C-alpha cells in the first residue's frame, strides 16, 4: 500500500494542479472568447472580381472561419470592387466586406444610404495603383494617355474612383481626352494583349494574379505615377487624404520590373461591417482574421501585412464594438 503524501507534498501537488487548470482556462479563453460556443448562422461577404486579391482573400478567409466557427455559413458575393462593396454593406445587402479607405470616405462624404451605420473591423493591407501598358508602348507618363484607349475600371469599382482622380489632376478629362473603357482586372489584361487597349489602371494588393499572369505571357511595363500627382490629389482634400506616395517594390513583379521600384500611390484596405451585426460574431471573426494571417499570407502575399498593431486603425470608420472587444482582450 502506498504511503499518504506528506502535508507539504500534497500542497505542492494541489498547487501544480491549480496552475495547470489556470493555464488550461487561459488557453480556452484564447480559443473560445468569453467561454461561449462559436457563433452560428449565415453571413454574406462581398469580395471582388475573380482575378483580384479581394476574391482570393475572401475565399481563404472563409476556409479559416469554417475551422473556428464550423456552424457558420459564409456566402461569398463577387463584386466590381470597393465602391460596390461599401454600398452593399451600408444598405444591408452584405454583412462584411473589404474596401479601400478612400471609397469608404467618399461614400460617407456623399451621405450614401446607411453610411452612419458603417463600422471598421480591421485595417488589412495596402492597394497599389498599377498603370499597365505593353512594354513597347510609347506611353511613359500619365499625360501620355491623352487620345488613348484606357481601361479605368467598372463604374462601381475602387479603381474607377482612383483613375478618374489621377487623370483629372494630370489635366485629362476621362470623357473627352481618352477613350474610356470599363474593363476591370478580369478582362483588361486580355484586351491589352490583343491590342484592343493601350493601357489599363488597376488598384490591388501585390502581386495581383491578373497582372502576374499577363506578365507571364505578354511583355508589359508599369507607367510611374509620381509624387507630384499625389501632391496634387491631396490639394483636392476629402477622400484623397488616404492616398500616399510610395514605390511598388521590385519584388512585386520581378520579371517586369527587373530590379527597379516603380513610383506610384497606395491606399489602405479595411475590413468593414455595420453597427447591427452581432458583437460576439464580429469578435470571433476579428480573432480569425488576425490568427489566420500567416496561413492566408502563404497564398495571398498581401495578407502577410495584416498586423495586430495596425489593424485597429480603421479610419475613417469607428471600430465595431465586437472588434474593439477583441483588440482589448489581447492588449498587453
């Protein structure tokens, strides 16, 4: 028969058990916010065009959400891009989406329906404006687009918003001085390759599959969008304050850039929702967005830039209370 533990030994064992239970409780708290069962039901997520980063990110986020919330059904909707995405969430046609900050601010400044109900969940990554031409094209600046056939994106896309503004500050009227085409990243690369376009604008994460795939079969070049253009945009005020002058790194499209960075402009992307969306669901979703960064980032390069330290900055929108609850729970 085993001897009973001495009093001091029993005390140590009990202390160890208590510590293990506390550690297990902390782990469960991290995995299961507030100790509750995962949210269930159905949500609608508006993404983007099939060849764009929004769509790829949305699909992979849905997979990550399925692991954390098995009873939650995520319905994905394709869209023309940021402007349509903002409208859908504001009007209740979608529950979550990704949209560029300038499109969110434009919708708010225009007092779009439901604009006051929009809330931020996370700042994700930056979109880079990419002005693409054939490598042997005579177009070397935005001003050279005059008289050319230029795809400026679908009417409800984020790239249309940007292209119109860039052309305007360069002294080009999109309706009179160019032949404007409404192609997005889904059709513009093919039409450029076939000679039906002289150039196309795109605004997306780096690299964007549609541009990368084009570069693999057709020689292209990027037209620089210099800091002077961004400075002129800033002078217009309003939503243009979300544009920043930057360089597209040489690693974005190595076979196109040949080790050279390209001057351009960038704008941050936001994951957004509405005030009426369940805070507990939003807390869980925010957790998954942050936790899945590396997994999604292995396939969607832009997602590697999602960072807990910057995710809370969803200007021009206030944080949704569920997202705020998550960020507070992990604050050191």
